[in-house]
C-alpha cells in the first residue's frame, strides 16, 4: 500500500489560522505582536526566505519588519541594531537571518546571534532556549523541529515507545529534534557523517527524520516497512528540481507515511516561527 502523504501545507495553514486567532486576542488586549528580521547581505535564498516570513507574518496580523543591511556591514553596526530591538517594547521577536555575509567572522556571527534578548529569541537558537529544551522546560523551540512534531501529532503518530532515528546533528534541526522526540518518549538515535553503516541503523527506525542536506541520500531499501519518514532536506538537483534527503518515490513504496518535498516540513517552519512570536508576545503580557 502506498504511503500516506503528510501534507505540510495543509497543517501549516491550520497552525497559521490558530496564530491569527491568537493575534486577534492580543490585538484586543492592546497591540499586535511584532517580529523583526535582521537581514545582512544579498544572498538570494535568504532574501526569498525573509520575504516569505514577512508575508506570512502580515497575513496573520503580526507586524513584520525587516532591517536590511549591505553585505559589507560591520558587526558593531549589527550589534547596535540588535541592542535597539532588544530595548524596543514594540518588538516581541527578533531573528538574525543566516548565513551572515562572509565579511562577518564566525566568532562575530556567534556573538551577534547571542546578542538577541532570550525573551525575544523566536528562532530558539540561543543557548538559553536550547538549554531549556534539553531540560524539558518551556522555552522557544527551534521552528523546523517544532514543525516536525506538529506533523507527527496531526498525522496521529505518537513517538512513545518508538525508535526514532535522526540523520543530522545540526544545532538548529538534528539536536533539538532528538530532544523533542526524547521528551515524547521515543528511543532516539542521532546519526551523522561518521556513523558506520547508516542504512542498517535507519532500517531499525520506526520514525526517520532526515536533515543532512544530501539529495535523496535515504533510499527505499533503508526503510523498515511501515516507518514514518519526515524529510527536512531541500536540495536543488542540477536539473533545477527540488528534492529532499529521501528518495520520495522509493520511500512511498515502503513507508507508512512520508512528507513530500516541497510541501512537507518546509511550510511548517514559518508557521512555527509565527507561533513563537505569539508565545513571546503572550509571555510579555503574562498570559502564557
Ligand atoms: N536561514 C535559513 N533558515 C533559517 C532560519 O530558520 N532562521 C534563521 N535565523 N536563519 C535561517
């Protein structure tokens, strides 16, 4: 039987409708929540992401603003902008769009990210946010892993007692994803580029989360029949086609449920970002 398709676009639309309702309640209490994106440089992919974030925010009634800086901006200028945003009571959520331009050193980039006030860290990238997640306490959860958990819940799939294999150990997807699955009572294995015999590990998985950025790395014969597959990858082939980290057509023959690319995990990231902006605004009002 071909796999159930987990429709991220449809679930994201539901999340955004919930966000719109929360925004209406916040407006009734005096003010729409505000999100400010700091965008430096002219990376075309970043420009597209940021436009999509602005549009989605506006559609939910969130005040979305982008501060744009040229590619040769220095770290001190960005730092001063972040300090102003941290102090601005109209701004509930702040994010620094990554990657920063090549002129900003890795050390400066890390320092800039950490300049965001923890209560406005709607990306959930700060050590405080990640630490709270590890401790199982309320905080901001990074948007892509949060989106994956929402997709599982919507599809009626509980991680409890399941073996989940996360492929990828990034700070913004792999590691927080593993924490969320663990908190949901899954037994979790994190794999990466040095994992020997990756196919054998994946074959033991009831739930697979692929987040490595390698086009169609995961093949159908790596999957346990009936597995649930969440594909976080977005890769462009030389022919210009978008593909995930999983070979979709093969996975459909083996898995119980699969997310497509595009239209799976991707739309959930922005929806969960907007949700985090609501959480930030509600916390400031003492109602979350
Ligand atoms: N660049 C690509 N995705 C993201 C994201 O989710 N947040 C930030 N800050 N930068 C990104």
